C-alpha cells in the first residue's frame, strides 16, 4: 500500500512539474512576444515620428542636410552606436560630417569615411570631388583608442535615381545592430527618398511653368542666391547683357555688366537690409535701364524673414528716354518757332503804336502785312500741334471737296520762290496734263505739300534740285517730291514718320518740330492713301504719295500703278 502511495505521489509530482514547466514556457513566450510587440510598437512609433519630422522639414525645400540632421538627431531613441556619419552631395561636391558618441580615434573616422566613399563610387559610378572641409561633432576623439568599427551599415538617400547622401552608422561592438533596427532605418531612408523625389518632380514642373512665364517677359530677369550663384536668367536678360551662353555663370553675368556698376555690393546691401535697391538709370551697351534688386524670402519660414537670394529686374527705358528727349527738343523748338514771329509782331505793333516819326501808308501796309504773315505762321504751327494731337487720339478728320491738285501745287510753289532763289536751287514742277480733278481736302493736302517742299529745302544745298511731280494712275493720283539733298541714313528711315522725330545732319543740324512728316502720313492715310520713302544718304530723297480717287479701287502698296503715257506739262522755276 505504501508503495502504491509513493508511486502515485511521484507521478503527481512529475505531472505537476511538467504542467509547471509548460506554463512557465508559455509565460516566457508570452512575455517575449509582449516584449517583441512593444519593440515593434516602439520602432513603428519611431518610424512615424521620424517621417513626420522629415515631412515637416522638407516642406518645399530639397535640403538633404536637414533630412540627415533629423535622422541623426533621432538615432538615440532607436539604437546604440559609436558614430553616425554622412556624405552629402551639395553643389556637385561631397561634404563629409560625423557625429561621435563614443570616444573613437581619428583613424576610426578616416576608415569610415573611406568606406563610405567606396560605397558611393560603387552606387553612383561618377567621380565627384570632396570638399576640403569636414565637420566632426560630439565627444572628443581619443587617438589612443585603437578600436575598429566591428558593426556598421550604410543608408543611401536616392532622389530620382541620384545618390544625394549616404548615412553610416557604426559601433565598436560586434553584432551591435539587430535586423529590425536596420530594417526600420532602411524604411525611413527609403520613404525619405520617395518624398524627396516626389517633391523634386513637383518643383521641376513648377519651375518649368515659372521659367516659361519668366522667359516670356519683355523685361530682363535673373536670380542670384545668397552665395552669389546665378540660379535663373531669362532670354531678355541675356539679350540685354549680350550673353550668348545657354547656361551662363555669375562670372559671365558680372563681366557683362558695366565696370562702374558694383553689382556684388548692391546685392549684399539688398540682402543685409532686406529691402529693394533701385537704380534709376544704368547704361548697358548703349541702352538705358532701370534696375530693381529685390530680396527673395524663404516662404516656408514664418517666424522670421530669411533671405535666400535676390531677383534682379532689368527694365529697358531707352525708348521712354528717347521719347522724353524728343518731347523736350520739340518744346525747345516750338518755343523758338513761336518766339520769332511773336518778336516780329511785338516789334511791328510797337512801331505802329509808337512810331519814331510819321509813317507813310505804304510803310504801314508793309508792317501790317508782316504782322499778318507772322500771325499766320504761328497759327500754322498751332494747327500742326492740334492735328498731331488729333491723330494721336484717333480724332483727326478731313473735309473732302472737289479740287484741282495742279492749281494747289502751283499756289504752294509760289510760297517757296524767295527761298529757292536765295539758295540757288532749281525747283522743277512736273504735272501730267491729264491729271483729273477729284475730291480731297485742299487745306491738309496743301499742308502736306508745304511740309515736303520745306523739308527738301532744308536739306538741299545750293545748286541742288527739288522736283514736284503729279501723275494719274489707275484709281489714284501719284504725287511725289524728290530732292538731291543729304538723304536719310538707313537706320533712321523707320523713325522718319514718327512723332517728334527730327533729322540731324552736320550741315543742317536738328531743324523743325518733328511733326511735319508725322502729319503728312496721317493726312494721306486719312484719304485712304499710302506714303513711300526712297532715300540714300548723300544722294537725296523721294517721298511718293498715293491718293485714291473717289469711287475708285484703291491701289495697294504691293501693286504697281500703271502711269498714263500722255504728253506732260513741265515748268521750271529758278
């Protein structure tokens, strides 16, 4: 009986022992699983926290260094290490930095650096130079410590198939890093690479839109960063500065600017004072520009205004300055043109009111005639200005009545006879006898003839010839005034019929108000006609007017009118 009891007791002990062992194993597995889950949760939380901070840092910036700083600054929460190092690609140069947690030697650091450069060369293949400077942060180095990196791994950050950075985590301990820790960091590096690639693609598209918009600007525009590197330049700026390269550098830009213009110091002033610098008039290659240097701020930073560069706008004001000068010259000429007749009128009036002695009726008649003539001259000048203003405003009108162009030419020629005789110029009037009478505005056509003959007289030297001709054509009349004067330079001919344009010459200087030919063009176009210029410097000028006949097809500028071959009436006035 005792034996049976003993056997039962032993069996019970064994059973309970086995049960206890089973429960202990289960409890140990449960605890291990709990620890593993807790570690996974910790790693997951670390991964989420890291990615959130990376996304916040990225914003709209592709600064790889900031992403590296986030990862390095958070490693303590995930694993134990001796050093964490980074190779960062900046401006086509590799920058090496390392953060030392355990006191390792300089030789240790150099070994890590060499390993990273070798890994970079294998991945990227291209040979990229290193920056001379490198930074070592953290605890002081201990060159007496001869320990070597026994555990390490590399994390590449790849943006659109380009290796932008390699991170290295090392330890003096063997097998210091677990598979889970390395996997977590690889996932973070991969997600950061994807986020940066997406951002770069977005920025590339937006930059393309921006460059298209900048490229379409008539003003020149370029941007320079805080390091003085040229980042953007549009075609207008390259044209203004005479830069032929597709991708110019800052040196090319500075070489194109005038030596007297201290561009670098003005950029620095705009950056330091965070305000716009305006240069009202800068001459570059015979053109006049307004220059605006505007600081560009980092919009991702809201706490303070951080300047990341400057934009430089070149506004071409050459035409504006030219027009302003023309107006100034016009004003001076008008003052002169009006002062002369006013002086004559004033002197004549005073002579009549306060004569030095009795005046004969003939003398009074001459004085009154002079007053009338000078008054008419002033009225003509004022009418010229009014007509120019009406043309500018689109309010110019003509009054057509039946008229005889031959008679009008004859009357106008008589006005210039004294000047023709004085300068010994031959004036030829060549009018086709079959020239028809037709509807036109005699006042304004007379004004046109006056302006053309007057210009020819001004620029034709003694012994020269002026010829006025009028011929019928199909549906129109051809009126031309030619001379053997100084002619007009090719480069100035396109400006000849513009408002305030004056022709200058060494012999004649700048004469007239600059409105005469502008009015000529306006009057003829108001009649539905055209004005053509044929001039050669040193050989003379011919201005041909085509005036359509009423109820007839207008002859366009690309059609050659067929002249009637009848006998002509020719008259010479010497």
